[in-house]
C-alpha cells in the first residue's frame, strides 16, 4: 500500500524545514516558528502531530485561526502561508506551508511584547543577532551599503584569508575596536555577501564567502 503524503513527511523527522506541533495553544509561540522559517529557507508545520511523530489530530478549526493570528497579529511584517487539511488514520492533520521570505527580517512578538527575529537551525528556532538582522535591513535599503575600507576592514579580510572563521568577540579584540564598530563592519560585509554567517545554538561564526576563497 502506498504511504500517505503526511506519513512520508513524518518519516523525515523534524528538521530545518519541518516542524511537528501537537496543537497551537499559543499563537505567539507559533509565531516564532513562522519567523524562523520565513527568515531562513521556508518550511512546513504539521499540526496535530506529536514530537515523536505520532498522529494525534487536531480537534477543531481553531488551529487554523490560531495559525492565522500568529502570521498576521504576532509577526511583522505579516507572513503569508498556505494551509491544507489532511485526513490521516481517521484524524485531521493541518499542514501549514511558509515560503522563504523576500522582505527580511521577519519579527515575532514574544511574551514580553518584544519583537525579535529568528532563524531555523536544524530543528530549532534560534534568535538572530544584531549583525544578521541589520544586514537584512541594509540589503533591503534603497541607500545600499557604503564601506569605508580602513585598517579594520583589511584586518578582517586578511584574518579570514588565513583562518576558517572568526567570532565577533575575536574580531573586536584583535582590531581593538568597540563592539558597535565591530558589529557594523561585520554587518556591512555580510550585507554585501563578502562574508557568510554560521549560526548554531552555542556560537555565531563568520567566514569568507565561498565565492571569494
């Protein structure tokens, strides 16, 4: 017997573009996942599926309206999504699809009323740092990015030509500059795709873009 589409998705397990939700009890919490998907590579939520992949099903149409509230009320700018209801094992599963956003950064409002941007790393939603958020803003700015090529910019490039990666704190230390200035230089380079960012739960690394090596 041919496996159901939803079973095929579940067999992949949660990953960068797939998340399981037993239910949407809080629109603000699901908004974080919406933000992470839109700011990264897009993705799907299967609502009515437990973390272990067991199908529990959704209980009402309320799940769709909670997802809609997350996308429209608790995400800024509003995040478009597509949804489809499936019947699997005699239970309803709501598939929510979010495309990679074209107007980054996408923010989600947290429990304290703060608007924060997230990225998706493996099966986790990770807070985007200021360098990444500001690089998105500069990429979308009609003013573009202006770089004043000083000793600090040259030092960063020379370091990355001889080392695989650098951290913000390392760059700040070897350049002997303020945190603000170090962040600004990294932001400029990132917005122009001179460097790439590598985010994990433990650290954020910056490396020379693959096309420049």
